[in-house]
């Protein structure tokens, strides 16, 4: 594991060696309460031909706040500060735009100028925002199990309430609860995963920074933010593709198609949505061979 400082926060990442066969770098962005680990099956398949970058979002996985660093804010200081300095000392933001800015800085620092962003669930939304703010570096986006753009008030309020409860009441002893990993290996998927994925999910669930976990959930599911995402998609000039799981109960294919419909590719051809049978919400570990094939086909069309 290697770390890098991005806007004052330590980020864990892995970058595979460059490949002479392609200048394209595949950048993988994980979803809420997950980590970079879920991309390993795809990276193993794609790294022989493409350089791959995978990282943990701020507050998740190994990208945790430093325990010995105290956040300094203007209110804690007794002197007046210029506006620019005060802004730099403000508390961290957990909006999609803020995570997209983290991504933009990461690409700049690693000197990546020809990237395809591949994002899962929340990571898909961040990838779409990232393509907007780093348009010169991002050549295309592939979203897995990501969609939306429709705000259903009761559904979102229920989802936010359940999410808040999960984040606030997660005891560390949950890791030792018998068979919890077996249950998580079966949750939100069409077919049971290997048990190690259940263990990984509980680890990521427990170690996620409480503020990041809660704020990311709340800030990305406001009515304004949900309605803003289709606007972002409609303005993207790069190709954008969506891979949906036919059995995904978290992000149903109809919601994936709704968000995809705002992009020019869908409007012109209707071919930017790929639905995978026997697949739930974790396409990259449920059906890595199919996802790999689709990624290769998409990128080859723009080589």
C-alpha cells in the first residue's frame, strides 16, 4: 500500500505498472462503506494490458483521518483571517463534488492524462462528477450499479434513516459475530459470494470513518443533489456507459437507464446501458469475467 496527500488528507492507493500496449489508465472508484479491495478481481484481469489505479475514498478503507491531527477551523483561532486562508481551514466536505475534486488532484499528482473512470454505485456518481471537473484528463466513464436522478421523497427518507442508524450503531464486536460474514456474502447479490467477501464487507463497514460514512450518505442523497446528477451527465462530452445488474435491488436497472438517458450516447443510439443477468449490486465481484469483457469492448471502441 502506498499513500499520497490530497488536500491535506492521506489517501491509500495502488498503481500497477504502465503498459506499452496502451496509454490508457483505468481508475477504479469504490462505493459507500466499501474499499478499493473489491476491484482486485478486475485489476488482475485488466492489468496485463492497462495500467490500473485504485484508491480508497477519503474516510474509507485505508484512507483514514490521522488520529494525531486536530482539524483547525477559523472559529478556534482568536485572530481574524483572510477569506482565502479561512476557507482552507474549513471542515472537510463530503459532497460528490468534493470527492471529484480529490480525484482531480490525485490524477494531477500522479500525472495521469488519459484516464477512463470506472465507478461502482456511489463511486459511479463520483466518476461522473470527476469527468466534469477533470474533463481534459478523463476520456470516458463506465458506471457499475450506478444510476438515479429520480427523487422519491419517502423512499429516500427511509433510506437515509436506515443508513444513519447503521452508521451510528455499528459496534466493533460485529467483526466477531458468528456467521455475519456468511450473511454479508449473500446480501445484495444474485448468488452467494465467496465467504472472504463477506469478511471484507464487515471490515470496511466497521473501519469507515463515522463522519465520512454519515456525511457522504446524507450529502449525496438530498433532493438537490439527486436532481443535479442528470444535469452533470447531460453536459459530459466524453462517452459514458452504464453496467447494470439484472437482479440489483439497490440500484434497479430502470434507475440506471433513467440516468443513462440524459447522455448523448443514449439519446443517439440507446446503447450505453449493458444489463448483466444473474447479477446483483456487486457486479465487479459477482461477474468479473463479463464486466472485464464489457470494459475491454467499450475502451477498444475509443482507442
